[in-house]
C-alpha cells in the first residue's frame, strides 16, 4: 500500500543552529489490507511521519512510495485516503451535518451517496443525534466522533488516523476500535498511530 524508504526529516529551531533530526533513516512497509498500529512514545516522530506521507511537509532525504492500486498520481492517491489528524480543526459555526456535507463536496462525492454515508457512519459512531447542532456545542468526544465520520464519507481505501483514541472515554475507545476492525474486514487498509501498547495489541495484525 505504501513504503517509507530511508526517510530522514529534521527541523531547525534556529537558523544558525543545526537542525534536530526527528526521523532518522526510517523504513517500513504498510501492506494492503492490514490493520497496522504505528506505535511510539510521545515525541517519537509519529505525526511527522504521517504529515510526510500525506505531503504536508517535505522530507530531507529518502522516498515515500504509494501502491499503484491507490492511483498513479498524487491527486488520485489522496482521493482514496481518509485522514483524521491528532488535532483536527472544525468550523465551529457549522452544524455537524453542514461540516460533513462541506467536506464531502470537496471530495466530489455524489449528493445521494454523501447523505447515505453521513447517516450510516454517524449512526455507527453514535453522533447522529447531534448532526443538527452547532459544532461549538460539541464535547471533545463528540468532536472525535464527527472527525472520524468526516474521514470516511468518501469511501477511502486507506485511512490514516493520528492518535484517534486520545481523549475518548472507555466506551468511545471501544466504539472506535470496533469501527477500525469493521473497516479492515471490509477491505480497507487502516494505519493508526498510538503510544498505548494495549490498544495496538488488541486489534492490529501488524
């Protein structure tokens, strides 16, 4: 599905000083159809790795390659990826439904299919009751659920989740893990970062 080949990334805190190496010769392969946990301590470089593979930041050296099954151009690849960041941004003046519709339209999802997916995933993630509320009235857990819905509404082949279980109560953590397993069993490749070993051991195959 994707490969990191000897990827190195550093950040400069000061122009005159040498950069701090965050990723040092990182190589791994994400197999298609896997449910993969990207495990590491806080500050280990998990988010930097994810931002690099999505093209949000450039790498110093190495290569990140996607399978042709995802697409032959970067635009084709991104159209088949669902991404949920660790610190997502929501438009607080919108309702949950307006937010999902907005993102679905950006992805070019047909209106009928978009509504079907929003209602299906919001029900599974137990946020359907709040879709007509303004996002600024959502709790932390509700925002997590809405964010997960928003990354699934275009039927991605690969979902990338950065610390998706952070801030969730025990019931929310179970719901998210159940959905990740369900997605994977349906053929979706799931890649999620975590610093909690038990979460990865419980559901991941790699």
